[in-house]
């Protein structure tokens, strides 16, 4: 478990390295959803996603001797990019294990930051196992993509910013994958405000957190097929899940078509380039998945690392 104090310490630790991302109001999305909608733009964070917060907090929490040996992780893209970016800034060697079908744009960005890339399997279990194996062989530090207190506390700083910008927020919608983001954000919000509600959002085709909450224990998915590649996680983490159980009010599900349409709507109406994983909270609002109306609601858009070829294809399909 982490505490509000852990998140506050993380904020102090990383404040000189991250962007405090803006919170945009949206009259159009407010009208369509029946709520007062605000968009937390973590797609404008360094490395293109919220993951930079956790990666930087982790690396700044390591001692100097550990950093000299380098870091390694397994990631579908955003965590790998974040770690590679943080490693470059701090002058640390990094290796990132990505899935065989990793986004071309995300792999190019990881390599652009100077990290080495290795492909392995298609599941989070496969790539994380391989990353841990490399870490042991090369005496490097394995940096978990979500299931670690330093990572969770770093991601939770997003929640503190939301409260700074909108103290009377009623509800916050957060994407769910391994739950590093929502566990940190929920801790920051729930331990600061008694009234705020926190909802996770997942793709229908990658709904391990939803199923785990309903079952009362961690459920692992075997076959995941979703365009929201940042949420293709087999299960919530062993450390993150108890926090989800304690603080998250519910998990909402959105379809592949709803996610795709929302990515295009964000680009067209809000002029924001948001990846499918980051668009799921907005999709939940626009497609009536939330159990409330007339509330001050923040949709946390977790990242903006979009494969432009895929996006171009979706644009053409929408014109047909």
C-alpha cells in the first residue's frame, strides 16, 4: 500500500523534471455527456504519457550505484518510452522488452531515447518475465511497469494536480491496465477528499480489473485483443489491486468502436491527439457508461502516443 504522504513526497522529488499538464474544460463534451467535463491532458506529458512520472520517481529513488548498472523493463510502449526518456536524462543505460506487435511509433520513440529494444511474445506476462531474466543476468535493476510503490506514488501526482486545478471535482475517470495509475491517483484523491468518486475504465476486450473486482480476487486474462495497446495487461498487480478494491468506486467498460470514435472526436473537437488507451475515460462519458449526471468530471487522458498510420486509416474509414 502507498499513502497520500508517499504521493506528496514523489511530487516534491519529480517536480523539476515533469510537466504539470493542463486541465481543459470542454463545452462540447459537457453538452453531449450531461456532465461538466474536464480533460486532464497527460498526453502532453514528457515522453507522451503519464508513465514518465512513475519512471522518474523510481529512478530518482534508486541509489547512485544501482543507477550505474542500468535499468530494464517490460512494456507495451508507454512505460518503456518513459523509462528510456528518464534514463537518457539521468545518463543511465536502459533495456526495454516490448511485445512482438508493439506500436511502431512507440518502439521508434524508445530507441530514439537511446534504449535497447528486445521483442518477446504478446502478453505482459511474457515480456515482464523476459525483462526480469535480463535484469538478473546483467545485474541491472528491473523497473516494474506498474506494480511497485515508487511507480504508483509517481503516477499519483496526477491526482494532486487535478485537486489543485479543480478542488471541488466530483468524479475522476481513469484508464485501467495494471492499475499503477489508478491506484496512485485514487490514493491521492480519496485521502484528500471524502466526496470525490473514482472510476476505472477498461476496454471490453481487456477487462481484467473489472472481472477481478467482481470476483473479489485477481483474474488473469489469457487472450487480449484491443486497439488500446497500453491496456493489454493480463491482470491488475498484486500491489495495485488491493488499493483498487479499497478506493475505486467501480470499473466501466467501453467497446472497440467507442474507443476508436472517441480518438477521432478528441482530435476533431478538442484538437488533442490522444491514444486509444488514453481515450477510454472520455469514451465512457460520451457513450453514457457513467452512473451519474450534472457532475464536475475529469477524464484523465493518459497518453498521446498514437501510431499515425493507424490513425490515418481510421480517419479514412470514418469518411466512408
